[in-house]
């Protein structure tokens, strides 16, 4: 007896100690994640695009170890020689210092005489925000009437670094605070919320440590957006799994006097749906490995590792802590047989659905379809790079100042690599393209720079190189140079990368979305041992995504004033919404199948709706709130993904799972499990007796 008691205490204690050790080791590594993130263009390069091949070959023609920061100074009247000299004199001491090239360009006056520009080479190995801070500091005291700004690729990289700087701090703080607040409201306990939050923290430490090791070894590339999504996914998923386990544990505590027996039963009952949920999300996000974009492709395994860590912490650390604490975890509302007001609320919902299921699902479909009708208005054809940022960004204001006085493309050249014999003809073709300010064959001290029979044409665009108009010019340039016989021309550079990224994102969206649907459908078929139920669940989840997209279109085009969206926004929203949104239907339908084996389909669904209503609603609220936390990062892309996923999860949780799926199941009846049945030996009539209706 004593040995049995020792095992019952020693085993969970050992599990907790093991997680503390794991968390201590991986937690220290997770704090270094920002040191292995890559936020420049290489993190987003399309794998097979023309611009990527140019980027690979360009180092043979020009120095790619540096990228330019463009210093712009302007005045409302013509600038004096002293005004123009200020820029060169101020930045001169930085030449050749750590992170800067040895040779800065001289000040270049504008045609109107009211501005000058100067190109400062910044090392690609340095932190751009640190170098830009040094530039800003030396330019802080311009002459009276002179305004100074910094733009160009280096300034954009610095703004991206600044935008992602809040991931390790404010994003985690906001997400953690939101989760804790919701858990306190749900449990009304000072103990249990911190146990659940600690489980999520250990899961995040494990996932972050593993991702750090893989990124450090070069196995995968970690971008700031992947890091932010990893944090949110782990917090949301770990908390959702914990809510499901704790809810079943609390339910059983009302019937079982022995807390550990209740916990063991709850663990066995919730393990299959939690495992199925984790598997669905992992397989769904791994579909991103099919992406042509580095950033999307690396996000797949990163997100999968986050979900796996959440699953492990939720089925090991959390139950071990609950085993050690016992009923006291729920103090001061220790369960002792009461039903609870939450169940009474969902009993009323079950009664409402059961009275007229056909009217309920028809009415719900009309509401969802009305929202989805606006989905075609969602603009996802791409946006200017300058529109990536929310609020003020130094590179954007500097770009606007630069465009007032200079060819916007100066400092951010487009490159055409071409066979030596065709370089002159290609340069002439490029100059004839509308939107091109200049096109010259790259020369050195000994004439044109030639490598293995190839030469480079440096092209200056007249439009802002970050704009969609400039990307359209790249299309025209490619059409022109590809028509030159035997030229083998390749067009690259920053604007071409933006164009190819947009094209690849559109391709990824069209490829990956159908594959995700097939993967999720396969998981549901295996889990529910049915064809009709999985098809119904998947269809309702897709409908809720369409509704979220339609509502987003109305808000983005209207009150939010967004100029559009990147093609990757609906792709990310779809992957996360379908993979995560299907979770709530998995939680509901696995419980419905379990109950149907004893009580028939009708009462099984009503019992499942009643018993899981509160926990699934809380889980959806947690996930929506954690994804909303992404909006603290001032990037339009993440703000749009945050809204779409958060709103879509709420639609899934509060409408689809609460009304549409139960009503459809009741109307279809036992046929929902076709071609199988929840219990082959259960008389079908049992499922339809009036006595199975829940009491109000």
C-alpha cells in the first residue's frame, strides 16, 4: 500500500522535475531566438524564381556584401553649398567603421536643386537597425530649413527589425496576460490558471529551444513572422488542450471520490481528441513545406514543432501537476457533485437546437452565407512594400522625400544578367520600356564586367521600387529581354524579388489550400470512422472561413482602410483556421460519438453539446485572443492574419460548433456516421426516442 502511494506521488513528481530540467535548458536557448532570425529578402526568396537565380549569380559581378542606405536631405528653397556639404561631412567619420563600407558616394544634387542624396553601403552581416541608429545620430543637427531622412534597402531592413523587436517582449507579455485573464474568469481560481499557464510556458520553452538549435545549425530559416506565429500557436494550442483535459477532469470529480482515478479517466478520455487535434494541425501546417517561398516553407516545421511541444506538455506536465495538487487546484470552487451554471447554459442551447434543428441549421447557413458572399471582394493581389508597416516607418517617409526629387529607383537597382554578345541589345531594349529611367552595362576599371561570358545591365526605375507600378515595369522588362535571341536574360533585384514573391504566394495559395483540405479530411475519416460526418465538418469549416474572409473584406476595404493584402494572407488564414477551427468540431464530435455508443446519436449529440459547450467556447476565446495579440507587431500582414484567424475561430466556436453542426447532426440522424455506426449493436430506434431530449 505504501509502495503504491509512493508510485502515485513519485511518478508525477518525476515528470514535473523532468519538465523543469527541460525548461531550464531550452528556456535559456529560447531567449536567443532573435539572434538567429533572418528578416531580410533572403528569408522570403521564392525558391525557383528568376530573381533568386540572379541573386545567386550577382556576387560574381558586384559586391553584394553591402546594401545601400540612401541619405536624403531637402529644403524648400535651393540648397546652398554648405547645406549640401553637411550630409557628406556628417557621415564621413562612419566610412570604414564596423558595419559600413569604406567608400561612401559624394552628395548628388537633384535637378531642382532643392535636395541631395548620398549612398551609404551597410554590411549585410551587421544589424541594420544598429547601423541606421548611428547614421541617424550623426545627422541629427542639420542646418536651418534642411530636413534629413534615410531610406533604401538598409532602412527597410532596419524598420523590419524594429517591428519584430517586440516579439520577445510585448507579444509574449500581451499573449500571456490575455490567456491568464481568460483562465481566471473561466476557473475563478487563483491556482489552476497558473498551472495551465505554466504548462504553456514549458511548451514554448521546449519548442523555442528546438527551433533555435535547428536555425543555428542552418537546418531551417527562422523569420520574425515565423517566430511570432510560433509564440501565438503554442500559447493558444497548449491552453486549448489544457482546457479540454481540465474540463473532463472537473466533470468526473463530481462523480468520482478519488481525484487520481478521475484524472486517469479524464486523461484516457481526452487523449484521443487532443492527439487527433494536434495531428490535424501538424499535418495541416506541414503542407506549407510545398510552398515555393522560403518563409512559408520554414513556417511549416516551426509551427509543427510548436504544436508537438504543446501536445507533450498538455498530456504529461499538466496531468502530473494536477495529480500532485488534487482537488485543491480548483480552490475555492472545489467540485463536489454540482452540475454548474455553465452546463445549465448549454442545456438551454441544446434544447433550443433540438426543438427545430432544420430551422436552426438553415438560419445559420443563411447568416454565414451572407458574410461569405463578400469574400470575392477580398483584395489579395499584393501591396507595395511601403505598405507593409502600420504607423510611421522611417524608410517610408524617407522614400516619399526621395521620390519628390529623384528617380525613385536610384539606389535600388534592377539587374539584368545576359550573355556577353547580347548585352548591348538588351540594354537598348530595357531603355525603351516605360518606367525605366536608365539602363547601363556594368563596367569596372577594365571595361564591362564579364564573368563566364555573362555581363550585367544595371537598371534604374523611375517609379518607387517598392511599388506595384514598379513590379509591373519588371514584367515589361522581362517580356522585352526574353524576346532577344540567344540572350538568356535573367531579371532580378529587389523589385523583381517582390514581384516573384507575390507570384509564388499566389501559386502557393492555389496549390496548398486543396491539399490541406484533403489532409484534414483524411484525419477526420480515420478519427470518426465515417465519410459523411467528416465531409459535413470540413464543409462547415470552409464556410466559416469564407464568412471570415467576407467580413474582413468589408472591414479592410472600409473602416480599416487597408490598401489590399499580400496573397499569403488568405493562405495563412486558411491553413490556421481550417487546421485549428476543425479542432472544436473534433472535440464535439468525438464526444458525440462516445455518447452515441451508449445513448444513440440524438441524445449523444445533445449530451456532447451540453458537456463540451463551455470548454470549447473558452478554448475558442483563448485562441482568438492569443492570435489577436499579433496585432501589437506593427506590420499590416500580421494584423490582417490576426483578424482573420481570430474572427474565424469565434465564428467556428460560437456559431458553427454550437448551432450548425449539432443541428445538422440531429437532422441527419444516425446516418451521419455512414458508412459505419457508433455502435453496430445499438438499435437505431434508441437514438430517436423522445426520452433522449435533455431537460431544461
